C-alpha cells in the first residue's frame, strides 16, 4: 500500500530502528558505534545526557560533545536523554535551558 511505502525508507517492506539511551556510556562506545555504522551501514538514534554528573558525561564536557559529533557524522541521529538525573518539572527544564542558552 502507498502509506506503508512512504513510512518505510526506500520503498522497503521492513525497517528496523535502533534507539539507544545508555546511562553511563563511555566515549569509546561512540567510536565503536560509529565503526559499526561504517562497516554495516547500521544507524540509529542515540539519546545523550544534557547535563552530566559524577556518573556520566553531559553536554558541558567538550570531549563528550566532540564524540557525539563524531557519532552524528557517521550517520546517527542525536537526541536528548534527560535534562537531569533528578525529576524536573517542565518549568524547571525551561528555566535551566534559558539560564544556559
């Protein structure tokens, strides 16, 4: 059907979506993911942490941001995992974003 052929890329009958939102991901993992992309054409979406803490990288780390750019350059999409390790209200997220923008 025509709807199915517009949703699935290149008119294929089947599509697989890889979506990773890893807690405590190491930058070397991004390099391995990029290599798999190049070797097998595997691509997906990686949800990055916006703010880091003692247990994980965040956007304030230049090394983390550079690794994310490398992953994106290999064909991956980058999304946002969470604004904070703690529960935040919408208003708190907007306020934090405004104070960092």
